[in-house]
């Protein structure tokens, strides 16, 4: 059974940093592309960042470029999202997701095979 568990969310001030982590189990982690999404009530789930299975390619939403960094550790079956210079508009529930097949950086959330339950990030201005 595939399981993804996010952690690291919390409440911070604007300008602070957070590091989200996602632990995966029940799958051959190195075969899966990873994605981080976020959801704000009343809006569509937004792709924040994606990384190819081999770590050789990454993609970021324009709103987070230069501030967020995705990384993965295939030996530990984890993927992380380092978030720096946080802004109020980064407030959301963040989800990690995995998918196999071709690496399509901007594929929507529905194109992913499995996802976690999310972790809340709240940034106060």
C-alpha cells in the first residue's frame, strides 16, 4: 500500500523559512516523479514544484521561483520542499504527490497517482 506523509508545516511570520518533508512507503520511490501542490480554500490546487524521478529536472511555479527548492533522497524515500522568504500568499495546505510514466512538469494534480493528506502552512504578514 502506497503511503505519503507530509510534515514540517506550521505557522510563521512573513520572511521566515520552513522545510516540508514527505516520506513515502509502499513503492519503488526512485521510479516516481514527485510533485508538491498547495490548496487555498476557494481556489484550484496549484502545482508548486515538481522533480523528475532521477532528480535531473525540476520545475517551479513562477510565484515561488527563487524562494522554494525541491529535493529528494531516493535512499531515504523522502522529498523535501525548502521554503524561504515566505509570504502571506504562501499560506495553504501543501501536498506531496507521486506519479510514474513520462515526466510532465506542469501536469495537474489529477495526473498524479498517489498523494498525501497535506500539511498546513500559515504565514502571517
